C-alpha cells in the first residue's frame, strides 16, 4: 500500500513537471532570412556558464575561464551569443531551423523553451463588400481579404476615413450610421513578422448631405452680392466711358467754335 502511494505521488509530480514545462513553451515566429533573438529568463547574479541547445543537440556553449565560446553544427558562422545576458541571435533563418530551443544558465536548465515557427509576411489586404449585391436597406459587411494560409496568427484593425486604427476581426458589419456618414474604410493585417494596409475602400452608400437652410441662405447672399458687384462694376465702367466721350465732344465743340471766330475776324 505504501509503495503504491509513493509511486502515485511520483507519477503526479512527473505529470505536473511535464505540464509546467509545456506551459513554459513560447512560440517564436520568424520569416525566412530574418534574425530572431532568443532571450533566457532573468537569473540572479552574474552569468558564468551558458549552454544553448537545439532539439537536444548542442548549439552554443560557454563557461567562464574554462570553455571558450563555441558554436556547433549548422549554426557555426551565423550565430551570436551575448555572454553577459545569455541572449542568442541567429542570422539568416531557414525552414530547417524550425525546432525546440532550450538554454542552461549557471548549470540550471531553464523552464522556458522556444518553439520556432516559420511564417510568411502578410499579403497586401483588400477590402471587399459582402454580399456584393447588398443595398442600403440590407445587412452589409466589409471583409479584409488576403491569403493568410502560411502567415501564422494574423490580427486585424480598421480605420474610418482619416481616424484612428481600431482592433477588430477580418469582417465587420456596417451600421446604418456608418453607411451614411463614413466615406472610406481601410483595413490592416498584422502578424509577428509584418504588417500591411489596404487601399482606402470608398463606401458605396455614402451620400453628400444636403445643405441646411443656413447654408442655402448664405449661398444666396453670396450669389446676390456677386451679381450686385458685377452690376456696379458695369455701371461704373459705363459712366467712365460716357464721361470721356463727353469730354471729347466738348473739346471738339470748342475747337470748332474757335475756328469759326477766327474766320469771322478775317
């Protein structure tokens, strides 16, 4: 009986340890050709030894005063280990580098594991109307569309006109107010390695609001004032022309009278 209890307790501890280890596994997404960084958990005191492993195989090793910094296998020549912080940097990642990375600091195996996952950059998204045949009176939505098959976890956000970005889903319903008041919608896709925005989608339901009575009165006043100013300008021009014509006529009359007086005197 006692032996069964001990075995049961050991089994529970083993299960708990496995669960704890799994709970500490962190997915690290990378794009082919990128340079991800893997950071260990903080430790107390100075770091005197570091061992990084890739799927239980040695990747990098360093022990102060004993083992010089050494890189192994395919990671040699494209890896950098900071011996002060334990941060590991791997350049030019490829699909074959996908796997489980673990680290031992000061002879203590850390519980945090990194599972590297290759993802592609998000595509250029496009906003489309759903359904395409919806009208002003029916329920309509917008879809932030793009092929994200290999893009990993993708988040979405939306922007109305020139406003702020708001987190959302790949699809959003259009309210009646938005149909009437918003001119354009823009969506953004984002994953751990990239983000891209769509072109502004013109809202087909948006209509220009009719001018209110104040605007109409103001417009009429502007039109009337313009007409009056044009009329006054034409009138002023007419007066000037008549004035100069009269002046010219008076000068001509004086000249003829002067000639007549000279003839009489002779």
